[in-house]
């Protein structure tokens, strides 16, 4: 049964297949944060020299904890993570530097995003943190990042950067120390405050030694410091990459929901290009929001505005465009889109029996609706480190609905508990590679590998 909450979304897409949420990618921090690595003593002198000769606006501590991760980032797998991040950093570096400066926080905080996501806007952690700066849903909302069925602004590079800078500035105001602020960014200010109260020390390394922080958080700051050292002198560590260049875009306001495939067909680009320019979009469409800004390749805004005017605005989520290929006829095109040749001819003011020229672009009035996508019942077994908010976010459902479906009175979920979840997208994309599924009638059981604990805020 389809929840009435989703009535509008279902109606908007009943003529298309835009239900599936855009796939996310695993967050690199998940792979590294709970691991330990040996220390290579040969790295110490090199690292201390590099730290001494590097300009920096955050303290650069070089100790065994940092050296262990420097050692990992010299391995093939670790080097691949570093190189991927430094390559993508080129696309966002100028924007991040500008925002950090505007918010009055250190420039070196950029390497927190390197550690969290390797500058990947679509990164999704096992705990449900999303985006380049890995916000969980409620913390993102606290800093103005909207999350709806259509969009998730945690995946907006600039908006998320500004939210992260503001959050880190607030945490520094609370603790007066950037290492403690970064630790609190990972596990929450409450956990850091408890550690300080238990030990009497407002010092990250003392909290580390006294083992009062989660393991992931203990490793979090050393990871950031190791990546900072490498990024500041990549050649010194044998890392060579060609940074991506910043991408300029045209910005338009469609004014209402429009299928990205129609946009792509209108301006002659592929859909993946549009998705790459608009990472906050979760579906194959823009929201029905007059204020929403759609990013297009530079130089295409005028073409978009001129050609989209040929299609009624209330058809933007169902109608399509088609470029005629050699040998195609109205009949063959109509069959492809499940419409009649007469409907295509009428939409394009074509004479009956008129031939088609290769390269000609046709409007396709795709009015035959497919059956509505029904919500699917999924059984999810809670694993180590899972939170209710994180589970809800993985399946793109509301946490209050998860509580209602499972008659939960609080947000607490225990390891081994099996939750009933009604989802339109089925299994979360990022879990599919880690999950083992067994179909039982209409229920899919998900058994994920154990995940690290995280109270990320």
C-alpha cells in the first residue's frame, strides 16, 4: 500500500521511472577510521621536517598515532584514497577556501573533507552521514541543510561547506581547541564533554591516552593530520595527481518539477553530466519548487529556455524529446515510447505521412502512465554502529515512520533487532555491495557486515 504522504511524488512520476534514488558511494572514513597500522620509524624525521616547512593555520602534531596513518597512506590502498581526494579537491578547493574565509575558520579544515569523503558529494557512511562533509540528517537540518524526497542539501558542495564551517566554528567556541572541535564533529560535543569531565583534561591527546573517546574518534584527528601533511607536500610523500579544474555552470530556475532526461535531451548532454552538476538531486527530476536552481553546462541556459518553451510546463515530468536517427519512422519511435504515431505527429505539427530527417528533434508526448511504483517491505537486521536516523536515511524514509512501523517508543535500536521498513527504492545502493540478501515472498532480509560505531554529528 502506498502511503498518502507520497501521493504527489507518485503522481509526478507515474509516467516515468524516476523513483529510484541516485546511487551514493561509500564514505572513505568508514574504511579507515577503526583500523590500526604499524608505525614506520623512517617516516618520523621526514614528517617532522615537512610539518616544520609547511605553512599551516592549524597545529600539526607528529606523533606515533599520526605516523601510523601516514604509513597506511603510503600503501597502495591508502595512496589510492589520497590520490582520489586530491584529484577531486581541485574542483572544490577555491570554493571551500572562500567559504572558510567568509566564516572565519582555518583554511586547513579543508582536510577534514578529504578525510570524511575524499571530496565526494555523494558519499554516504554506514551511519547515514551524507555528503562531502558527512552530516547526519538532524545536524544538517540544524545548520539549514534541507532534506526532502527530491533533494538533500547535505550533498550540495557549497551549502554543506558553509554548514560545516559554521558547525566547526561553534564547536571551537565550545571547547577552545581545534583538535577537540574536530573530535566533537565526529562523535558529538556531548561525548567529548563527558570525556573532559571524566578525566579533567580538555586536551585531545590526553583523552586519547585515557581511552575515553570512541575508537573511530580517537583515529579521526590523526587521520586528518596525516592527510594534511601529505596534501601540503604531496611530492615529498611520492603522491602525484592532476587536480580537476573547477566547473563553471549556467543556473536556471525551471519553476516546477522537470525530468532531468528531458533537460538532457533539450540541451544535448547526457543525464550523468546533469547529475554531476546537481549532486543535491536525489531523483531524476527537480523539485516542484519555484526557487530551485538547476545547474547546466556553461552556455546552455539560453538554449534550454528557448526549447523547453515548446513543451507545456505541466508535461515536464512525462514528455520527452527524441533525436531522429537514420532509418527511424514515426511508427518505430512511437513504439519505443509507447505512444501513437498520431500523437507524435500532432505534438510536432507534422503532416500525415511526412518523412523524418536524421538529426531532427521531436517532442514525445509520453502520456501513457506506467503503473505506480508500490512501496516494498524490507526486513533490516540492526548491526553494530547503526542508529535509527542512519537506517532511515539509508532507505530514504522518515525516522518517525520507522518508529511507527516497528512500534518503537524511542530512537534506540539494539544490535540484532529486525526492523520492518517500507521503501520505494528497495535495498539502499551503498549497502548492496556489503549486504547478503535472501528473498522470502515479498520480504527481503538484509544481513550487513558489522559496521564501526559512530555518533557523528
